[in-house]
C-alpha cells in the first residue's frame, strides 16, 4: 500500500515525478540531486545509480491515479505515492 499521508518535496529523494499530460500519466525519474535520470536510472550530474521506489505526484488527481495503479499492479506494489514537488535544478545563464 502506498503512503498517501506524506506530503513532501524531493530533497534527498530519488523518485519518479508524476503528472498528467492530456489525460495520460507521465512518470519521469529524477535523482536526489534534481537531475533527470537516463533510461538505466544513472545520474550524469553526480554519477549515481538511483533506485526509484517513490512517486511524487504533482496534484491530487495524479496521486489518485497513481494510487490506483499501485493498488492494482503487482509490479508497483512496493512503490510509495505521495504529493510532492519536483526539485528544481539550477541553470546558469539566461533562460
């Protein structure tokens, strides 16, 4: 069962960041340093291999959908879903 009582930010947490885009669930893996992970869950910035079992959901609608998948999918049963914000990465220079 997932942990819906946690409302957190992503400081120190390698996690999937989940949001809805055109009604579809999108989950992107991020390192605890805030850098996106590659397809093998490796971070180019801090050279770590991350294991993401937490899912930070952008809003309540996303959390509800992720909770449904966590409850019904054996592959996701060890994941924890919670409301949370993606850690922003600092970029140098003008945006």
